[in-house]
């Protein structure tokens, strides 16, 4: 069920439809495609553990991304919400643990904005932790042979802004599990940049696994997945 179709359902119908919200980003930084959106939209309308996936593309713009996210949350009222972004140069799936309350843009966004040392939410806490069972998801991905790791930083660009705003909104939504995932380049992008990449079907399979684990795990696994530096 696409977001375009979902938005025209009556409020009563929306309440009856149990949903998972997945967001990806529009291409940026000179790339023709953004694998985060390609992977997310491949799952649009799929039913996982009795929940319908609704995929939404967010603009890679500081000013426009958060209104789009808030609209999607309001209209879907999801049980699980996972924002997905591109981290070109990383190897495998990055399960993000921490969103920080700062924007410090190394490059301009798609609207030409380049904020420096600004808060995502004024007077908001310094950071939020994801509420997804990221270590249980990590174990599930490893069993599938999908390269993945727990990441301690989502950067300071639009990805982190959306991650922080999502967790800020989630604190008022009882029962909502939320978080952020970074995916690497697609193989054709990786070849151009001489960087790690991952096939689209592997990214899609990873997101489906993460959704399934988020919907079925009562608590996260207790295992190490930290970093020395």
C-alpha cells in the first residue's frame, strides 16, 4: 500500500490497518539514485507479521524533511518506524544506536542549505537512543549472511536530523519502536567510488528482517556490539 493510497483512507480505516513506516531519502550529492529509497520502496505494500509496510520518500533537505516525516507519522500511526539513509563508504548495514541533537552539514543539502552547529530541536536532550532491538536484529542479519554492524554515530547531516526528530516524536507515541539504518552504495555506485557496496536485494532483505525482529522481539538481545574507538 503506497503512502499516496494510504493517505486517502478514512481515519477509521487507517486505525484498523496495522502499519510499519519505512522512509528513504531522495538522491543527493550528485548521485542519480539513493539506495535507501530504492530498498524502502521495494517493500512498499508488503505485509510483515500482519503489518502493512508504507514507504515514504523524504527530501534530502533540512527544511523539508521533518515536516514530511511528521506528516507520515501522523497519517500512518505505525507500530514500527524505521528511517533509512545512505552512508557511502561504509561496509554493510549500519544499525544506528544514537541520534544527537546537532546539525553540522559538511555539504549543502538539495536546497542549498548548509547549517552549522544548529540544534535539531531547541532545548531538546543531547541525544536519543533507538528503541529498535538492534542487537537482536544484528544477530538475525548475521545468521542470514548479510554484513551488518551496530553504529555509534549517524553523522550530523540530514540522516541524523531525521533520526533525532523521529525519536523525539516517538517519545509521545506509546508502543512505537523506532530507529535509523544506514545502507551502503549499490554495486554500480561502489564501483565508481572504489568503496564497499551491497546488492539491492540484500538491502531489502535486511530491512525486512529488521522489521520482523522489531515486531516479534519483546526485548533486545544482550550481547556485545560496541566499538573500542
